[in-house]
């Protein structure tokens, strides 16, 4: 069974729930992904040992951190397109925008019609990411940090790894 990019989005949303009880219906509403696709995503994550099926679908913290830090950038490489209007990601989004001095080059953005920033189009892991990120600031931060890990410079990656693993650790 092969992981898909939306599986990573599902995993990060489960982290953002912390100890809250989640349902497929709620997850579907939060992420804009159908419940049938969510069931498949959870099954794939459980098969990859990223979710503990016996613990009410909680992500396995150590495995998740290892996969996000070392595997995602190779499994789901960044796709950049031309200039676009959208939502900042990577070093130009919270929390990195407060920790890293912004360069003069256009920032990476997820293309999104309701976005307010013009930058270089950075395709999100799943088409539902911009909308889901706007609904949940915690999820937005984790997705932006993950994008910095996937495509950032060395310093950006190091800070993003520290910030993302800290958020995962705080979830439990």
C-alpha cells in the first residue's frame, strides 16, 4: 500500500486535534476530503505504522516525526509553478515568518483565489490544503513548517524541524 500526499494532511490534522475525539465526518468537514477517501488514508497510515489502530487512530509520534523530517521531502517533492496569488507557506508563513528574515525574492504561496499575497506558486500536498489551513491556524502552521522542510534552505529546515517536532510532542 502506497501513501498519498493527502495522508500527510490527515496525519497533521489528527495531531492538531490533540486529545480531542475525532470522527470521519468532522475530519471530512475540516479537510474538505470525502469520508471514503479519509477511511482509505487512515488505512494506508495504519499499514505504514504512522497511526496506531488500537489507540483510536492516534498518530504514532516517533514514526510520524521520523517520516515528516526525513521522508516527506523525498516521497512528495515540491512542485513550483509561476507567479500566483495565494496563501504564504514555508518561510513566509507563521511561525517562520517571525523567526527568519524575509528575502527580497517573491515568497512561496499556495495558489488560492482568496489569497492576498503574490508569490511563487508552491503546489500544496493536496488541493484542499489552502481551505483547510484557513479554518485551523494550528494545521496551517504545521503544513507551512512541513513545506519549509520539503523545500527550505538549511537554516529554514533546521528551524522548521525543531518547530514541527515541538508541536507534535505538545499534542500528547
